[in-house]
């Protein structure tokens, strides 16, 4: 787990935050699926987005250069990506609207300290509308996170999780997925 003291942010980190905030504003106010939109998205994500991947706006979050997105990923509108701890989204992932990916949290005693742990979403996973993925969680290959779930622990490959906190309610038939 990485700890970041927000009171000790460097000038360079602060400038990057301002730059990303301006890029995000422009992205959220640019006609989608245009060359300008694609260029802004690539710049915001430091070119860490794969082929045929889409993020619909509005999009929100912080530390976008720590997000890595694979090929054929779809992220619907109102996604909040707090990426200080890192967010990796592998190929063929679907993320519904209003999903929160929170790779950082505040220390309960020293609120200016962020505790950061990477979120990993494995190939072919599907995150339902309004779900929240908390720091350090890995969503397994082809797993499904039900709408509104709050995921506090790793989700196994092919598992379906629902609820608060999310619990496994079903395991999908692995043989029905082509690799």
C-alpha cells in the first residue's frame, strides 16, 4: 500500500493535476467520437488506452496518467476514476454508467494522507451500473459485478457478485467463453 501526503505534493505533481483538470474539462465539453475527442482522451490518459476502446462523457476523477485501458473496452458515462493507486482495465471489459473506481482512500486519522492500492479489472469483466470498486480489489476474468454492488474484496474469475458488500452468488460456466 502506498501512502501519499497531500500536504507534500511537488510543484510538478501540482502542475500535472492542473493540466489534467483542464484536459478533463475540454474532454467533457467536446463532441464525442471526433478526432479532437480522441486526441484529448489520449492526452489525458497519457496514451494508455487500447484500440477500439471508448469512454463516454461525462468522465471524472484524478491522476489519469495512472489508468491503463486495454483493447475493446467500453466505459459508459459518469464514471469516477480516482486513480492515485493505479487502475488497470484489461481487454474486452464493459463498465456501465455511474461506476466508481476508487483506488485511493484517506487515512482515518490524518485525512491529508491518501492510502493507495491498485484496482485491476481482468479480461472480459462486466461492471454493472452504479457499482463501486474499492482500493486494492481485483475483478476476475469474465466476472460480473451487479448493479449497485460495493466491492470490498477480490472477485474470482467467472464469479457473479451482488450486494453491499458484494458477495458471490453464482459462478459462470467457463466453457461458454471463447479465449
